[in-house]
């Protein structure tokens, strides 16, 4: 049954071309945590279902918590049962579970790393062959540095430094909290690892529709000629969530929408939408183009009156018909908090292709609904033929790439209403993933874990890329810090954000689309 699903599902067929990871020991730091349980373990299980794990695959959980192997195996089984997109098949899962082990140790002491090294060597002895060690850092960022340093000091970073068995390190977000800390982290990494061993995660890049952006742009000849300032009026990127901060209040207080979403996820969406065609699909060519694009973005002046940046916090409101508290009343949040739960920006890209085209981005928690999309709005045709507004309801042609939840693409066109009189209205042409490919598509983490095992860094962030993005964002954060709550807007939970964000577009003669298909 599972085999048949793999054979007929086009996405999975696509994935299966990426086989070829060498025997792998994956060590997850922070293995008792939320991300491990909700995303990493289910992703590993689903890769196994699709027969994409290397035959000699071992999972080691690492953390300060004392735990027996059996307890770890049980906890991982629960996470598959609860969070996997496919039901647990005991025969398949047993292959991972029965060899999985847990390694208790601090993150900043050398001894547990030495023992971890011995454990990996003993696996090699049992198998009678070398393995690659993949270190997945899934802890809070405060311990990224000690882990990286200890991987270096213990020699684990340099196990088989070159070639197929070279150690690899996957680093979760957030990668730093400003330009300086990102540089600092990059410097630690460079001391211990070669850049080819490093995989900085942005899980948005693992989403199907985000990967499809490159295909959409460069495997179709009809879009590229229009993808420039001559035809595009503006681009709107929306990453809206209906959830609040939930139990993550204390994390979010240190973060805010700008660090949590804009600096990474939305910037990545912008880069892929606006970058020049790469010379090839190899990771460096694509990442070179993304960096060039980020460097072409005009720095913002966050202190300017009626500037290009808006920040806001949600107030009490209704989401899905239910009353929800304001941000300041959430657990773990300072009642006088100056942390933004919403940010909107207007960016200008100073290059030949995009000069004069505004790129609007917004992201927020507790918005009207969960929707992530990129909308490319084209210029209107000259209003010579269809100028009578009574009869001709005309919209700007817009191509909307829906990233989630209802993955697909919508093209907004103007069309004649059937009848004896000529009247027009905007209509939508839809392409839906679920209709064409079925709904059980791989999760982002499946693709990213597989790619890191195989050694394909295309969907990961390079060191200079993250620094370029922080370079744009850091002055805004510094200004906000200086002003505290002054200038912080408010929006009702369940709405589309503050009025100031609407005004940001009105000033340019634009308005936010009602996001969604
Ligand atoms: P958790 O807070 O659940 O922490 C993971 C593990 O790290 C804990 O189980 C604990 O294990 C250890 N840990 C927790 N706090 C500390 C601390 N202060 N110092 C040292 N160790 C600590 O994190 P998540 O699993 O939620 O997130 C892991 C990483 O993934 C983070 O960098 C996060 O930003 C990122 N991320 C998380 C997402 C999510 O949805 N959860 C989404 C995207 C990214 P032990 O006590 O055994 O050492
Ligand atoms: C994470 C943020 O990176 O992305 C979370 O830390 C956010 O705050 C999440 O909820 C959104 O991811 P997705 O895949 O649900 O859009």
C-alpha cells in the first residue's frame, strides 16, 4: 500500500531522485524538545516510509535531560503517532526505533562530546563501514555557540572532513538576533567547519510551493518577459498567521515578528521572487543570485516620519468566532511589552529589473486567517477601450502564488460577463496542488533533512546571505529599541493588521489584496 503510494505520487517520485545519502548517524541536540517531537522525528519516519533513508541509518538524541534509550524510543514513537502525516507502520518505524539511542550530556562540557564520538565510532565498528555524522542543532539559540565549539574541540566537526562522509551540521533558526551576533555565529562556524558542511535552516525553503517558485519563473517562458518594472506594478508578500504566541510568550518577547518571520522567511520569499536567473541550478549559483538581490535592496530609514516600516501589537479580539486575549495579556509576556507581533515594510530594489517597483511585505500573528502568498500585481492596460466604470469592472492582472494553506497559483484576469451586452468582471484561474497531485505532500522538514544528508545545500542559507538580510533589518530593530513603545500601532486580533499598514500602501496608490485564493 505504502509502496504503491510512493510509485504513483509525483512529488514522491521527484523526491526519490535524491537518494544516495551515505550511511548516516543523525545526532539531534535538544532531542526532548518541541521541534524534535513535532517536526524532526515525523519527518525522519516519513522519509523511511518513502525508502529515502540510507540503509545504515542511526538516530541519537542528545540533551541534558537524563533518559534511558527505551524512554527515548517511546517518546519518539508517540511523536510519530501524534504528528506524522501518515499513520505509524510498526514494521517501518521499528527499523529506526530499535537502533535509536539517547545520549545525556550538557551542551558546554567537553566530556559528553568525547563519549558521543565513541558512540559514533562503535556504530561504525558494528556496521563495518564509515558513516557520516549529521549534527542537528535543535536547541534554543543560546546554546548554538557552545555546541558548535564543542563539536570543533572534540574533533567531531572534522570527522572525515572532506568527501561523502564529512560531518555536517544543521543549525535551526534564529541565526543570530542582529547583524553583529550573526557575524559572531558565522565566525564560530568558520573556525570549526568548512562552509560546505553547514546547513542553516529556513524551513520555508523546504515548502513545495516555495521550491516551485524557481520552476514557475524559469521553466516557463510566459512569465519571465513580464517579470520586471515595465509590466509589474507592485509585489505583495503576506505571511499571516491566525495563531497567537501561545505557550511561546517568553521566546517571542525576545524575538518579535521582524526577527521571527521577516528577517528569514519573508526575505527568502522576496529573494526567490525577485532574483535574477541563476546560471545553473547548483546551490552556489542560486545563493549568489539571492545575495545579489538582498544587496540591491535600498536600506530603510526607520526613523523617518511616514516611513516605510510599520510595527504593531495585537489587542484582544475574535479569531474564528472565539474571544482571544491581546498580546500583552499572554503568558510570559510583559504587560508593557514593546515587542511587535506584526510588521509591514515597503522595500525598493535598486537594480535594472525592479527600479521603481514597490515590494510590500507583511507578517503577523492573530491575523484574520492563516495564509502565506506572493502576489505579483501587473500594470493596468491603458483605459481607452473600457473606461466606463459602470459597465467595466476591471482589476489589475495579478498572479498569486499561494504558499499555504491551499497551495497553488491563481491568475486574476478580466473577462466578459456572458450576455448580449458587453460588461466585464475580474475572474480567477486556479491551479491547486491538491487537485492535481493529491493532498498528502511531504513536509518541509522531510525535504530539508534529506537534502542535508545527501549534501545538497540549495535550500539552506549561506553565511553571507543571512548577514545581508540582517544588515537591512538591524537598523530598524535598533531604532525600535530606542523608541520603546512609541510608534507601536495596535490591531484587533482577527483583523488584517493596523490602519498604518494600509496607509503605507495608500501613499503609493496601492492597497493590500484580500489575501487568499
Ligand atoms: P525547546 O524550547 O523545546 O528546547 C529544545 C531542547 O533544548 C529542550 O528540550 C531542552 O533539552 C533544551 N533546552 C531548552 N532550554 C534550554 C536552555 N535554556 N539552555 C539549554 N538547553 C535548553 O525548543 P524547540 O524544540 O521549540 O526549538 C528548537 C529550535 O528550533 C530553536 O532554535 C527554535 O527557534 C527552532 N524552531 C522551532 C520551531 C518550533 O515550532 N518549535 C519552529 C522553527 C524553529 P534538555 O533540557 O534535555 O537539554
Ligand atoms: C517559525 C516561527 O519559524 O515559523 C513561528 O518561529 C511561526 O513563530 C512558524 O509560527 C510558521 O511556520 P509555518 O510553516 O506554520 O508557516
